[in-house]
C-alpha cells in the first residue's frame, strides 16, 4: 500500500527522490479515491524499484493542496527529478495511470 505522507516528508519523499514519484492527492470521504486505492497498490508492486507511489490527504495538507493547485480528489501528480511532469484528475482506469507513468521512461 502506498505510504501516506505529509508536508514534512514531501521534499525527501517526492521532490528529493531519485526515482519518479506518483502522488495521489486523495480524501478519506472520496468514493472514487477509495476505488483507486487497490489499483495504486497493484501498480506499486508492478513498478517496484522503478517508481514510488505516495498518498497525500487533501483534508490535512492544505499547504500542499494550495502549492500544487489541487482542485479535486483524486488527482494524481507525477514528479520526476523534483519537478511535476504530468497529472490526471478523477477516477481513471489502470491503463490511464500506466500511460501517465510511461511518460517518464
């Protein structure tokens, strides 16, 4: 299961990571977020050692939500070398996430 991180870990876990990182901006009350959680766990296993996947709760991490202009949950933001390279919003298919991840390889 992807690790849940907050603002204090964001730099070391995301922008400072040597691997690409997919950040799931989610909310506990979001039904589409809950549906995507098992898919993200699968992808974390499939892409082990190639990409990291982490979760940020939008209800508690307002500074990150504002900084990255998150307007809806779920929003998946892909970072590579500390920079945002792509994002998708809403409940999406596993294939869509794989395509997003593929943009950094």
